[in-house]
C-alpha cells in the first residue's frame, strides 16, 4: 500500500466552479491563495457536467478550472463523481436505484441514488473513473483523489432489494458453506425460520412482525458494508494503476455507523472525514440534554468533535488524517443551524490539528444560490462577499503548528459488529452504542486524558497501559484473542454488555463472558433495562459513603475469582455485584457517568497516567512537544491559572508548562 502522511499542517477548500460563472474563477482562486489555502477539492458531484449525455464529454470547463487554480499555486484533489449518477444513466438502467426499507425505489433527484452491488453501475463507474484518471494523471497540479463522497451516508449503505438482495445469498453461501451451518448460526429453529434453499433468503425488511432475526440483520449489514468496500476498491484499482503518483483518500462522515470503516479505509493512503460540529451535536447526539445543546449550540461539543477525530486517526494506525469538509459557517441539514460563534472556525481547525489532522479543507468556498444547499453558507456569501468564516480563516496561521507526535498510553476499543448488534437490540429506547461509548470517552476527556481509539485487533500494534472498552458486546474470536493477549500486562476496563454475543450475533451459550472468562472472574446474573424514571443506587463495598446512581442499564455479576468493588443497594439486583475486578481487569455493569469516571480516575492514578480535572467546555490534548488547550465556552474560562478567552485555544510548549 502506498502510505503517505503529511508532516506540514495545511488548509484548503471545497470549490464548485461548475456552480458559478467562469468570469469569477480567477478571482476565487486568487482569494484562496491570499487566504493561505494550498488545496482545493473539485468535481466530486460533476458527472453530468463532464458527460451530459451518454458518450458525450465536456472536459474543457474542468481542464480550464484546474489550470486557473494551478496558476495560483493550489494543489488539487479530484473527487470521482460516482455519488451522483446522471439522469440519462438512471433512465437507461433504472435498476441501479436502491430500495428503501419500505420496499420503495428511491428516485433520482438528489444524490447517492445507487445500489453498491449493482454490476451495471459498477461498470459505469469503472468507465468514468478510468476516463477521468487518464485525463488528469499527468497534470502537475493534481495530487490526489477522493473516492465518491461520504460512502454509505444519509442511510445509503443498505438497499433492501435489487442487486443487493440478489447477491446476498451468494455472500452467505461463501461465508457459511451450507444451509445447515447458516440455520445453526442464525438460530433459525426459532419461529421456524430454517431455510432449505439459498434463494429463499431475502433482505431483512418488511418481515411480517416488526423484528427480523438479529443475526439475519447483522449479516445483511455486514454484507452491505462489504458491497461498499468492493465498490470503492474497483475505483482504487483503477486510480492506482493510472495515477500511481497520486494519493487516494475518502471523506467519511460524522458518527459513521453503517459501514465497517476499518475495512473501508484500509486500502487508502490516508483517511479523511467531514466535520460539522454544530450539526453533530444537534442532529446526531440525540442523547444529549437540551441544556448541553443550548450551551454548545454555536461551537459543538468538544468531546463529540474530538471523538470523531480520534476514530479517524485510529483507522490509519495513528498516522495523520484530513478533515475534508470543515464547517466554516452555518450548515443547512440539522434541525437548527445557528451561525458558529466568533472564533469557532479557528478553534475547530486547531483542535483538528491537535488530534492528528494534517489537512483541514473548508466546506465550501462560495455559498450556492441554487438547489438543495441554498441555505448552506460558504467562506463567501452567495453574492461573493466574504462571510464570517472568511475573516477567521484569514487570521488562522497553520504554520504555527509543529509536527504532531502524540503517543497515548490509553486506548479505547471500538468495533462495528458491536455497534450494529447493540443498536439492533438496544433493549432500551434511550440507549445506543454511541451513548455508552461517549460516556466512557467523555469521562477520559474530562480528566484531561488523550486517547487512541482503535479496533481490538489493533492492540497488537502498540502497547498501551490502560485499555477501556465501553461497549464491545460482540467479540469475534480474533478480537477476543487480541484482548486476552494483552490482559497480562494491561489494565482493562469493560463496560456493560461486554462479550454478550458470539460472532453470529447470538447470546453466548454458556452466558456472558464466554470468550473473556479467563480474565473476568465472574458471570452475568441478570440485566435490567430501566425507564428514565427508574434509577438504582450502587455502593462501594469498602466505603458505604461512596455511592452513585445508575440509570438506563444495570447488570449484575456472580463472582468466582473476582472481587466485588460495588454492589446494588435496591431493586431486583439488590445485593448483587455491579462492578467487579479480577487482577487488572475491571468490569462495570451499571451506567453511571460518575461511577465510570471514578473508576477510570483511580486506575489512571495507579498507572501514573497524568490526569487533571478539566473545567466544563475546556479540554487539553497532548500533541507530543506541545499541548493544545481549547475553550469551547462562549465565556472566559481558566485552566491551571491560565486565562482562556471565549471560543479560543492556546498552544503550549511542554517545556514551559
Ligand atoms: C456533507 C457533504 C457535502 C455537503 C455538506 C453540507 O455531508 O459531503 O456535499 O452536502 O455535507 O453540510
């Protein structure tokens, strides 16, 4: 694999010359250079502009635009335009369109309207990507490619019919070999679901009663995720062949949940993602309270933004990544889309660097005066006048940020099989994988700890002192082995539901912790899903004054070799263990942020991992030679006697600190 990373922190912008008059191009490129931008991303939705009808090509506008940016010294990332198959192509091959959960065909008229498994569409993509790659392979300003755009986003990973549904039985046959094995793996004895021919197996939607078999759903999700990986690989193969000097990346999305990003991003040179901190809190974080949403309405929440950065850095083994779309004004797609606070664009850019980004590309240069994103801002207003983000970028100097050499001692484990299994059967309408994950991650960040977020199988790449595993409910044998391998020399903290399911999504036959039994020292007795009006007190065994209130989820354990650290003080689990410890492994069964934070804090202290209680909205990130302190509050704050301005950051060399 052609691995690259960039040591110098640089900035750029997403631009759409095809949306503005040609007469404006030169001025836009000149403004971009004067802003200190060095990258521009182009053409990721431009298929119909390049090929307005089948076999008729209009390259001249893109040739000219590229030359205009090149003249100003900008380097170019081209998007393969496959997220938007043109109308003529859909008319010719309507079967390309995906099918929604209600069995309806999704129509042309927006974007991402294709089934990743469609062979016809894949062939069309090969054709356009080959033509585009050949045309720009040797242009000196073109340096890299973005495949498609936000693969799987906006609910487009899964198509419940068409090419996907047709291909699914083959995928299953390849995986299981026989129908007996599949029936066994899915537990099809239940409700007489056994299959006697591969073609009988369909997509898991519109089943007669509301829930399909969770193992069926899990495999369909895995299959659709694999289809995206295959779909992208076809493009990567062409680009590698035709443009061997160019880098290849892909722009993933906020809290991406539908596609296995560890698989999707593996063949890339580096990973990118699209950061919209305000929408991230408003639209994606449905677990956050109205108070939190109000407090951070104009900045986004620092932990939600950094969590995504840490995930994307982890996907490329801690090498640097890019933010391919950085919010730089109000967006248009959340329930509410406030203007960012003064300073937020600079703050987000600096925070991205602190968490490992080597490139921040703002979305977008000039606001569109037509179509779906009329209400979205850019660095320039629709009339071409600079908007607030423009002024901020103008005064942001990426040159002050040194090479980031962060090296965390703490890992947080993340995995898509667990995410899917958890969310298919949350057993409590207020719970989700991300809710539980954020509880543990947030506790670490509130304690000033910088972390790596990795897949369990990446544990073999680097030695960590503390490994926190918030919600690994499904462990494949490979993941379980990786965890067991590091257990003798690592402190491990597990959250509720850990190791509850086998690789097929079934509950483990011998009970929870079937695979991790040697390091847990106990077994599940029961789990209790609490409505929001119910709570359970949890008390420390050695100190009756120390107690916490758990909500939404409590599970209790029977110990053999483990020691009970906390137990329940009321309700059906009264007297049973809520937190247990065996050697250096702690298992937490009760959802209480205070409890989780206390346990993490004690373990960090024991391991001499530096912790410091951070004020609300203030966070510190270890960047190797420096620390970056960010203040996401719209009021002044202070940290260690240092004054922090509202919505601002400070880069602090470690020696002076
Ligand atoms: C992203 C997408 C962009 C644009 C942007 C608006 O998800 O990649 O094309 O739609 O959102 O915020």
